[in-house]
C-alpha cells in the first residue's frame, strides 16, 4: 500500500505495481488494517504538521512494528549549496541524531 498525493505519480504507481495507492493525505485516510512496516523516505520534512503524522502512524502500526524515517540532515555539507531548494520545498529542517536501540 502506498500514499501518493500527486495524481500523475499515483497513476504511474498503479500502472506498474499491484499495490493499492491512496491519493489522500495520511491524516485523512482511514485504515482497516495495521501495518508491520511504515516508511517515510524524504517525506516528513514536507509535512505541515509532522507531529500529527507521527501520531497517526502510532495508531496504524502494529505493536513491534517498524517505522523507517529518512530525511535530509540539517548538518549536511550540501545544505549551503542547495539553500534555496531546501527553503522552497521543505517545511521543516531536521537534524539527524544517531542512537542505538
């Protein structure tokens, strides 16, 4: 299952995968199942309210499930080179903190 808000990309995904593609936001989508794995790959920094997204995920992920989040690192040396790009498209800047579980 996937969520893609851009209709062109959603249609492309539907054409080339057997996955169900939802074209509404995560916050507005009702799920009848829970998930073992949820991935947010370069998505969270575009959200208007990342906390709401994470709260919704906590309700739809199975106990013991995995949440994988990948975001641009605020400390990245390329950030200065792409300052305008980051300002235009990213709602939030995030600093990566490494930790062990």
